[in-house]
C-alpha cells in the first residue's frame, strides 16, 4: 500500500483500491475477454481513517466528535488497497472521538 504520508486515526483520507469483478460481454471472441480483464476496476473512497489493527482498512463516512458516534463505514481488505492519500490531518477532538 503506497501512502502520501502515513495516516493517523481520524485523518481525512482518500483510499484507492481494486476489486474483483464479473465480466459479461456475451458470446464474444476470447480476445475481447482478455482485453476486458486487463483493465481492472479501481475505486476511490474518502473519509476518516479508522485503524482496526487487522487485515482491513476501515474508512468512517460520518462522525460526531461531540458524542463519539459514527455512522456508515467502508471496510476494505488491506491487500486490495493500492494508494492512501492524506487529505487533511485530524484535530485532537476527532482523534479522541475515534479512540
């Protein structure tokens, strides 16, 4: 996983990641499927970096520093992550909310 600088808990990040995909071109020559398979799908998810200490990257979509509550998160296998860009460093109260 490449990173612009190491993210810390609560930093706002953009994570680029790859996913498995189903390719359905119908009855086509094999070369059409080969071409389609060479273009892997890449996705980007942005949010608050929430380290879990395991083999997954967790990105929290929304958070309330006032009460320490979060809603919605994206869990991405760490092996699928190709890039992490820190967009902004978290304030202390944001880091505390995610502790």
